């Protein structure tokens, strides 16, 4: 658990090693509701502020040299929330891309959206498709939204599609290895960068909530008490400093 004082921020920023920035950072953006409740505001006010923070952190991550930023925007379980909140969350991508597209293009950021996109409302789906098309030529950081995403659902779909290919004689079951599985996951478009180096979860909760269960096998996990609407570039840098202090052995020994 990490909670930061101003002194720790300054210390952290001094010790950030710009040569060891994690290539792929994934974030579970949690705490919007509690942030709003603490201000006697409706929950959706937290989501609105959370969307503004996505803009700030996208720019901060791009400028730090992060190659892929994956953000958990809506899970396959979030449909259980009240209809009014779900409707608001479904409108956010429309607002986000509607207001932020010029800056995404200026920052050379490429947008990808992964998840069960067919189940999204038409306007949300259209906003996602347009954002991907409008930034397809950008060569900088990939801003990878997980939208109506669930890792178990992803693994079930991968199993189904491998079984189907095997049935049709296109895939030899004995050739299925970790790479073949990875090639059937929703992160396949990220190639060698599919697995996050660093997972951050905001708001003090310490669980994965059905996010990237396969891809996080060897990721470093950093938890911060900061609610997502209060998250800043300085908090991101502090999380990266914590990541840089870890000894990543991938099951082996320190060299
Ligand atoms: C979790 O907080 C947050 C979400 C379910 C939604 C996350 C969405 C955003 C941050 C905005 C996304 C922006 C775009 C561009 C799509 P919570 O509501 O579970 O908070 P709580 O645990 O405090 O109730």
C-alpha cells in the first residue's frame, strides 16, 4: 500500500530513472464513487472528473515514454450498476473522444479499444471505432481502453476460437503453447507488449477484478490510496519509482 506525502512526491520524482520506464502500464481506475461521496456529489460526478484525469494521465504517460497505457474503463460486471450510472459510463467515451481527439493527434497517441464491443450501445461503439480509425496512423503511445472487458470472458472466447480452429483442421492441438494462447487474446494487437510491466490500482483496493488475468502473470503490482479523480502525473511517477525498486526475476534468479 502506498500513500504519498508531498515530501515523498519530491523524493520520488528525484529518483525516477528515465531509462527504465515500464513499456506497458495498466491501470484499474478505482475510487470515482468514493471521491464523489466524500464531496456529497452524485457518483457520476466522480466518473466525470475521472474522465478528465484520463486526459492528464494519457499526456503524462506519453511524455514519460510509456509505450502502451491500458485503462480499465468498464468491466463485463459493471452492467450490474444502476441503469443511470451505466448510461453515464457509456456516454463517457463519446465525450472523451469528442473533446480530446485534437490533443490525442497532437500527442501522436494511437487509440485501441478491446472488449465485447458488439454489446455496446451504438453511439459508444461508433465513438470507439472512430477514435481507432482517426488515430490509426499515429506512431506514439498506444492508449488501450478495456471497455466491456472481462478476463474470464476473454479466456473463454480464446478457448472457443482455438477449439473451432482445431475442429476445422487449422490448428494442431499439440501445437498449442503459451504464445498460441496469447495470440487468441484481446491483447494480441499489442504483440510483444501485450503483458503489462506494471499494474496500478487506485483507491486502496487490492484485487484484480477480472482484469488481464493471463497477461498480469509477471507484472509488478502497485496499489495507491489515491482515488482515481485525484490521480496526478506525480502519483504516476511515484508508482513508477516503486516499480523501479522491484527486482523482477520472472521465476529465475537475480543476475
Ligand atoms: C471505478 O470506480 C471506476 C469505473 C467503474 C469507471 C472508470 C471510468 C473512468 C475513470 C472514466 C473513463 C473514461 C473514459 C474516457 C472511458 P467506482 O465507481 O467503482 O468507485 P467506487 O469504488 O469508489 O464506488
